[in-house]
C-alpha cells in the first residue's frame, strides 16, 4: 500500500489526468447514447431494475470494460517504465495496476455518465419547449 501512495508523484504522473480523462470521454459518450436511446441513466436503471440486473451489468461492463482495460494497460506501461527504464523499483505489482486502473477509471465514469445524460435531457426539453 505504501508503494501505491508513493506513485502519485514522479515519472508518468500524467496518468492521473489521462486515465480519468479517458473515463470521462467514454462516460459522456455513453450518457449521450442513453439520451439517444431514451433510456434512464445507467446507475438508476441498475438500482431500480427488478430482475434484469445481469444484463444491465453486462451492458455497463461493455462500456466500462474498454476504459478499464486501457487504464490497466497504461498503468502496466507506467510500472514498466519505472522498473525497467528508470530502475527505481525492483518488483512489478500487478494488483496495484488493477487497483489504480479501477479507481482512476470507474469513479469518473460513474460520476459523469448519469449527470451528462440528465443535463442533455434537460437542455433538449428546454430547447423543445422554447425556453432556450
């Protein structure tokens, strides 16, 4: 855990901006698709669904899985540069790659997909009603 905290600074700290940025990009895309398909925001659909949660989770993984895989590859690249290129570490920590990828991609994805969907719906309703 100590190594995980120490990795917030130094070489390739750009990933702390890049991974969430990718997650936000995919979340915005998914939120816009939710509006286009006239479906409720993902977490709301998952929380209020009575029996189809497996299919809803599969749909979410289809979207989020891309972000998670890219974030994992980026973190593995980070560790490879630090371990083999800079020789500042002696071990590879695969679990840390998964934890970092999960946190830096899932949290922004969750926080942006629903609000983007709601904002686009709100603005489109406002535009149709002639208020804007």
